[in-house]
C-alpha cells in the first residue's frame, strides 16, 4: 500500500505554492480583475500556514533530544501507569475488533489520512463563513501543535512496539503501515506522546460545536471519541497519549482566555485626568 501521509518535503512544496498564489492574488492588477481573489488569496495564505505547520510537525518528528534507547522503557512506564489508574487495557479493547479485518483496515486508513484533511476543511469553513471565530481556532492549533512538538522531542514508543503487551501492529499485518522499516526504529514512530491526531480532532469538534448553530453540531463530539478509539485499536497510541493531548488543547484555550481577559481589563481601566491648574481655571 502506498504511503498516504504527506512528507514534510511535499507539505513544504504545497505551502510554497500557496504562498505564491497569495502574492499573485494581492497584486493590484489581479485584484482589480477579479474581486474574488481577495477572499481566496486569504484562504491560500491561511492554508500555507497550515501546511507549513504540518511540514514542521513531520520534520521535527525525525529528531529527538534524548537517546531513542529510552523510548521503550518510557512506553512501559506509561503502560504500568495506566494499570495503576485502572484505565482499560488497550490489548483487551483491540481484541474486540481484531476478528473484523475490514473494520481494522478502515481504522488503519482513518489513522493514515483523515486527521489533516478534516482539520484543513474545518479551518477553511471558519475562515470563509465565520471569520471572527477563525483566529482563536487557528491559534489553538498552533499552540497545541507547538507544545506537542516540544514534548515529542523526548522519544516514547507506541504500544505496538512494546514487547509483552499482546498488541498487534494492525497496519503491518495488512500492509498499511505509514512508517518505513529499516530493521530498527524510525524517530517519527517514537513520537507517540502526545497524540496529535486526538488533539486536532478535539479542536475540530470544539470549533464545530461552539461556532455552528445547527442542532446536529453535537455529533461532532463523536469525532475525537472515534479518533481515540482508532489510535488505540491500531496500537499507535496509549490512552494517556490522548488524555495528555486533551490537556494541551484545554491549556491552549485557557491561555487565550486569560490573555483576552487581561487585554479587556487593561483597556477598561479609567484614564487618569490631568489636574487643571488654578490659574487656567480662573482664566476660564
């Protein structure tokens, strides 16, 4: 099966192409010829930022600041921590789905290709239809992804690489693996903590639920739940990887809320009037 995730090189090329579209759309002659360029030029610029962020995420996944030798011990620590927290065993959950190969293969494809296109579609929808809400969600994506990259510099192996867990690497089993194999570990597959897939899914659900007024908007809450199930069943992430992603998203939203409160508090402070001298008051 071909690798369906964009490499950082291709993502960077796409970002560069979108920057060119943005520059062309802002040229005075083009803007006068078709007023729609102003809108789509803005969309192209925001999409360029998104693809640039994606390229950074993919590129940074090839680096670590610590030896990869500790990736498996850290994964085993997470495994034992989950048992102490009485979280469900990933192995038991996966075994419920293993007898259904079509479903497992669908989960592998879901893990491979769905998260980035849905995030991009959500951001485009916000930019075109709800421009005033767009900056908050874009900033949340940037803050969450940046924080995740910093954490991922510390290598943590995914559960599918943990010996003795009883978990099956479902992507390898059906020839759908998104990771290359050279007889060892690639750095990007040792970036299991936190789950960026789950974090992005949470941001999409938050955006849809808080912005849309449709009565069907609450169905979006099922997206991060399904994503968490998929990353666990495919043995790409622990429960704790998803939980930490959720905490990072919450922290990104809380940081923006505090920043808005501080700005509004500063702007609402009364301006001290300059005392008028007695001589000037007598002249008046």
